[in-house]
């Protein structure tokens, strides 16, 4: 999330995995370490979820590669999974027995993620989509509901990090892109995914990066703070009825977000 020189995907992921350890007490101990299953599915063709072609619901006894179809409680959706911390979280989930639906705009990053997960015996469905595309997100939610009937975990890692600039020099186009990705996208996804998470007793995870009020972080800080404010409202509203909403603050780590 901090500005750093460009790195290779491998170096980025290794760095992000270091940052993942800072989240263990919040994530792994709270809900990811419950009931891990060791999977041994062989290499299979990549599952793609594309907005142009709806998915058909699978019968309960249908085969999923070399294993039965994953239950909704073991299904994880990671938005922003093609690089950075989202990539690292999706990979960690995949190797620990979750079936990962990975959403991202970078197809190459998603395919590298799939290779990493499948090499460890896990499975993933790749969804090369833009979270700001409302129609694509509606298709995504409908497809998850039709195929799995619910959702065990949603990790929202998608972010637009505008170039750093003084508040007096904020670029209108960068502000619009940041509002679209950092605020409008999760605002559209929450009502789409809430019923899927609730039916499966699932959890939503948001990643805070408190930059509001810092010099030169006007666009990013304001829109990221707005996203977390939205998540906190949802967290308070769903405290008794579900789904569970977790807001974690990972420590600074080198990624290519601003590369």
C-alpha cells in the first residue's frame, strides 16, 4: 500500500506473505484455522468465471475435479486477487483447503495465482472482472448463488491508489476512479454478497490503511476512509444477525500498488 519501486510478482508475493503474518491474530485465529482439510486434487484445467456466459448450477453430487464440489462454508471470494496482499491471501486460503473465487483485472496475475494454488493441491475459479462494473458484479453474485448456494468468506482487497499529490492539485479523473473503486464498488458488492454470506454463516474481511489526513494522501485517504466507514456501519448493523464483518489493519508492506 506504500509507494515503492516496481518488483517482480514473485518478490511482491514473498513480501506480502511477510505482511500476512501480521494479520494472523485477526484472520487465521478467528476463522481461517477452523477445520482445515488437506486436499490432494491433481492439476486440472483452470475454472474461469466470465461475465458473458452464466454458470449452470451443479447438482449436489457433481464432481469438482478429483473432489466433490466445495460447500458454501469453504468457499472464499477474494476481490482484488491478482496482485499484492489480495494475491497472498487468496494463495494462503487456497493451499489451506478453501475453494477460492479470485476476482481481478490482471489475467496473468490470476493465472499465476491458480498455478500456485493448484501446485499445493487446491482449487480456484478465476473471475477476470472489474469490481467497478456493476453488471459483472451482479453476474458474479448470481453465479456464486447458483453454483454454491452461499459464501463462507469475502476478502475485499481491491483498491485504487491515486498518485500522491497536494490537496490543491487533486486530479478530477483520479478522484473519480478512486471513488468508483474504493467506495462505489464495495457499496454495490455489500448488498449483493450479504445474503450469500448470511446463509452460509460467513465472514467479510476489509483491509484498512489509515491514511486520512496525511500529507499528499488526499484522494486515497479520503476514499479509503469512506470505504472503512461503510464497512463499520455494516459491521454494527450485522453484529446480531450476521454476517460477521472483520476490519483488519495490516502493517505497511512493499507491493506494486503504486508502481
